[in-house]
């Protein structure tokens, strides 16, 4: 009897497989499998459906662009440990700038990002804005979850603070089961969602509620400043009942941008205004002028403009840093090549 393909292996990924690949994946008793990465650490990965850790080798191993949680891979179980020899192209990849420079892939092949922020001292619209810009860069739709809205709490103030972001905001209390079914209803079989946010916003409690089991440990927040302690220390992917997937991420407070495109999409009104001012006809610029003058006097508009400026400058600086790094690498490679050629071209010295 032919083996069935894993759920979630959608046409985008199937189109990358040859007829021989598909035959081998479905062959009875075959050792070739397609699997989803649930945990990754350098060249070692854990795959959904496989108990043993697998090693990433060959063309699949790239230190500059490693296999990450959420990737679909082809794995051979002929050896011990199993060997991942190919990574399928990604439909999306969420990336962020590392605090000390460089780009880190957060998770791959996502369909929805759930940006979690809690009521209280953790509520930070600017951080939510950053996560939204990263999601826009990756082409991943985003929703905001206002967590820890316990029975009797009034979320009106928090909702008002988040309203200028223009994102869908859903209040919930995972601890009391409020709003959990709403989130579960957003995910269809094969969909993959990721939970984003800082420590202590309730991501682990939410993922336990969505999975119907205690998968992640939970911890209390510090009473003095309402900041959370790290209970999730590594990125992981989990299969939900019903066929969807969830990626849990460690708490992150520094959310660095990678490209400038996500900033424009995160601030559509400002982007449209700048485009009209730079490229629009006189009538278009006049139409935008009056709303601009009215908004200029509003504190919320000024705060959004300042946030846009900060993110735009940061993203441009990161792009410039990568461009300069690439130029430096190319220059060093050229110098090394010239040095090798010079050594080989020197005539051999005759002995006296």
C-alpha cells in the first residue's frame, strides 16, 4: 500500500518534486520522506514524525542560510542518524536583524503571524509596529492578540492605544479560555501560524490552550515592572489537532528590521502621502495637503510619523551595512585571487 504524503505539503512544495521524488516518497517501505522541521540547531534538526534527530548535509547545509523551524525538507532514513539532503524552496520566511548585526531567519513557510502584547506595562505599540513591519517584509498576514484580558478587565484603553496601527486586534485570555476558539478558527488544515512577542505576554499559555495540552512551561511576571521571564528558550513547531501548525518563539524585545519595504506597507497612509508629494500631479498634491495639515496637529499622527522615520532609517542602515559588507567580501576575494595568481606566475629561481 502506497504511503500518504504528510499533511500540509501543499502544491507550492509538490511542484518542486520530480515524478521520481513523488514515487519514492509514496513507495511502500521506502526510506525517503518529506518532513517539517520542528527544531533546528546548526546542522541538527528534529522533524515532525521522526523520533531521532537528523543531520543536515550536502546542498541542504548552508551556514549563511541554514535550515530553520518550519522548513520542508527531504530526509533519507537509510543511515543513523537520518540525513536531510534537500530543503524545499520557502513560500515565506520571517527574518529579523540580530542585535550584533547580521540577519536571523525566525521561521519559514508561514501563513499567519499572531503578534502578542499584554495589557499593562508590556503594552508597547511601537514594538507591535516593528513586528508588523517584519511580517509585511515577509508577506505574512498579521493579527494582534491583546492577551491577559481577564474577566472583569476593561481593554478599552489598550485597544485605543493600538488602533492607530491599523491592524486587527483581538482581546483574549488564554488562561480562562476567552478568545481561544476565535484564534483556532483562523487556522485551516495545513496552515502555519507563529506567535511573536516579548517574554511574559502569555505565548506559552496560549499555545497550550490551542494545542489542548501542556507543551510549554509557563511562568509568572515580575510584580515590580510586569516584565516576563523566559520560559520558552528555543523555537519550536507543533502540530495542532485538525491539521494546522503553530510555531512558538522565545520572547524577543529587540526587533530589528531587515528591509525597507515592510516599513512602507506598515505605514500605508504615510507612504501614500510621500508618493503623492514626490510623484503626484499638482491636483493630487493639493488633495493630500489639507488632510496632512490637519493630521500634523494630532499627537497620534506625530507619533506615527516619528515611528516611521525611526524604522525607515534603521532599515536603510541595515541594507547599507549588508551592501558594504558584500563589497568588502568581493574586494577581499579579488585580492586573494590576485595573490594566488601572482605566486603561480613567478618564474622559478635557478640554483647558483
